[in-house]
C-alpha cells in the first residue's frame, strides 16, 4: 500500500461507524492507479477482511456498461438510436399505444415515459433458472406510460432493461456474456461481471449477515466489480480505444434530458446512461464535462466519476451500514489526493496550514468523553472515540476550512483559542462564541498502584431503591489510560444510550496520590462541568471506590449469585456476580428493587421500570 492510499484510508476511517461492513475506493489518474483500498470485511459469519479484489454491487452504474454495449451495436449499424424499440423487440407491447414511439435513445436518456422499475427480480440470491425477459414482457403488457416518449426525463430502470434486451436481440448473445466478451475482458477488468457469469476468483461483499445480492435487472443495475476494475472501465472515456469510439462517447456525453419546469436544472443534464454530463461540486474546481453516475441497491451505494480536466477516474462503493455521504466522501478524498500531488482543486476552501495541523491536531477532553481532532487537506474532523471502541463524528460531516475558520453544519463555525498553556476548541453559532473542549496535556506518570487498577471492573453497590439516575447512568466503571497522553486516566462509566443526558460517560482525571485522583479541566461555560475525583480504599481485603457520589466495589471480589435474597430491611445492598444463566429473579419486598446488569455493567433489567425480565448468562445482580 502506497503512502497516499494509507493517508486516504485513514481519512476514510474517520467517517465510518463502529460496526460497518465494507467500503472500497479507487482513484485512477493519467492511466495509473494512485490510490486503492478496501476497508472492513466481506460480510457473513466469518467476516474475512475485504481486499481490493472484492466486488461490490454497483447497481445503476451498470447503465453505463449497457449504454456502451448499445453504442457498439450503433457503430456496427445493427441499432439506430432513433428507431422504435418495438422494431427490435416485436413481443414488446403495452396498454398505452404510445409505447410504439419509444426509441432506443429514449430508453438511454430516461425520457421513455416507462413506469420506472420492475421490482420482481430486482434483487435475488440466485439467478439460475429465471425467465426474466418473459416476465418483463408480461409486466409491461399490463402497464401504462407515465408520459409521452420524449416529453420529459425521469429516472427509469425499465428503459435500460429494454436496451439490454435490444442488444440481446441484435447480437443473439446473452447480455451477460456479451458484456464480458466485448467490454470487460478485453480491458482486463476480470472482476467486472453480471450475475449469470460471476468470476469466482473475486468474492462478492454482502452487507453484514445478509445473503449475497444478485440482480436479474442486468442492463439497469446488475454489475458487480472491484473499484480498481471499475476505474479501468472509466479510463475508456479518457482515451481513444477499440471498445467505444470517440463519436459514441461524445453522443453519450451530450445533454439529452428534458423538462417542463424552467427552474429544473437536474433533468436537463442526463446524458445517455450518465446521470450528469457536466457535474459540479461547488467546493472544487473540477473543470467542464465531468461525467457522473451513481448506483444504489438494497445493500450498496456507489459513485463513479470521470474528470477530464485532471485525466482522472474516481470510484467508491459502500455497504449501506457505512452511512457515508458517498459523493462528498469521494470528492474529498480526490481533493486531498490532488493536494498531495501538488495541485489544489479547492475553490472557496483553503488548505489547512501545516503549522496549524501540528499545533491544534490531537486529543481534547470534555467532562464526559474524549475527542480527537484531525486536520488534513482543507478539512477537519472532531471524533468522539471512547475506550470501548466507539467512534462517531461530533458534526456528522467534515469541517471545511475557509482560510479563517472551519465551517460546520447549521452555519456553525469552529476555531481555536489559547489561554496560558491550554488550548481550546471554540464554536460560534448565531453570533455566540463558546468553548467546546480543552486540549489534553501530559501529567506525571501514573504509579504502579494505578496501573494495577487498569482494566478492572467496579460495580455500584449503593444504588437507591427509588433513584432514577442509576437506571441509566454510572452502574459501573472501568479504568484505562488516555491513549497517547501520559498521566491521564479515564473512568469509563457504563450507561444506556437513551438516558437523554449521557450514555457512556468517560471522565478524565489525574492522580494526586496512589489512591486519590481529581478532574483537572478548567474550561469555562459547560465543558468542565461534572468532573470526577475518585477515592479508593481497601477494607478487609476488598477495594472500594467513592466517585461521583456513588460507591463502587471491585467486581472480582463480589460473591457469585446462587439464589440469595435481599436480607433484612435496613441492610446495605447485596450485589453479586452472575456466572451462569439466571432464569428467575427472587421475590421483591415492598420498597426494594432489583437491577440486573450485563457483563459490561450496562443495565438490562430494572424492577423499578420494567415488568419483563429476560434471562441473563453473565453479569451482575443488585438487590437494592
């Protein structure tokens, strides 16, 4: 993996949630693959790591392949774009007699007036034994047009199904085999196939535990491919080649869209196959004639760009659980790549100065968590990274640097200020400036006694019978060191995510002695509230911690639960470890309470709030 790929992949990871399946990207420039990676896993139980040979269902990007197949037949004189489809497909009929006016050009430019999508067969797990074309004819024979052919453009899969069938009719070759033999194999795109002829050497990603997704709707949405092979296909539109002529490419890149609304810009930019033949992204100077095609299936989202000004092809495909803004993400990666190559393509944005990156990047703290600020290109990202593997953006999209401040959603601004030795992230919203977080600084190294506590679980033992707070927050905590910052410890308190206040509360503090720590943030306004000062004590060989007004016990010293009851009224809580499946809870006396925590000390049952108890295999029981 080259350095550019490593950088772009590290940027991409900032936008990915904890439990995503896979995303892959490729950038081809001047005929060379300058960056290519696949992140995540292949799906299923095994979760094998994704590789750059893995394939993704690129869905409607298939329309470009279909259009190329049609244009090849146009070049051979077997298809005329302005001849009605029914000339090539005599079985084709509809209830609306205007269907006789639908031409091949209408099909490729989304101006056919056809209904839209034949959903039966769109997404399947097996394509063997299907009679899809028969079903298409039967479906359309019972359908009406939404508009006269050529009247206006509206996205339409049905038109590309008919275009696919026309290619099959004039060549006498199954469409999947035709595309393999005349488009993808000749350019060395060996992973790029339609469902009936998939190449077993290139595994198909499938989202999480869902089965592999295949599509009978081939010309409109059926291709699976690796991103590097998709870029090989895209290179056809930047160089002269034997697959498609310059004349055909020019015809595809001509605006064919139609609209009856004066304020409608989008519909006019449809080409033949292309969603947009002059794509613009306001943040970047992409030049003229950028070709763009998107694809979306039940598991995948894909973006595909041809950028003539920079002789570049861009491709990215994700499983839906990645939750990316796919075009924004791909364009941002491309902009950073171009900056690394010495070309700035930003318009109103400015590259973040290197001295700013060095000075302000790093770890920041708020009372309830750890934030990491990443600066790169013309962008910033503030991520909340908890000690239990959680990873989420504070703004749900990157910050854009305009040369003075970083622009965040809702017209919010992000900037920095300093006071003494401390550095603060600041925000400005509706004219009001306020501190957000304080940069973490090193403290003296922690003692061995503190290190011995790292990773231990501490469970609350003084919960109240009627206390609502403990239902949601601070049922237990684990100590860890703050990564990369010496002398700072994190108490990671367990909690549920629907508390309305905090979920996982992760408090930073520094030791004052072997047994006492204190919160040290000094941020004005809100970001230094709720600091914690843990105090550890040992009684009769058992370690306890008093922190945040709660008393906790080392979980390893708790007795196992074997059906014990509450004990006499007035006694302290009885707290036990659950080490085997707990089917039934004891009877609850008046004004008493049972809480059950899972192995991570997160509440899963509380008699104060819930009626139904579901058996737990491992965790803790609190008889309050």
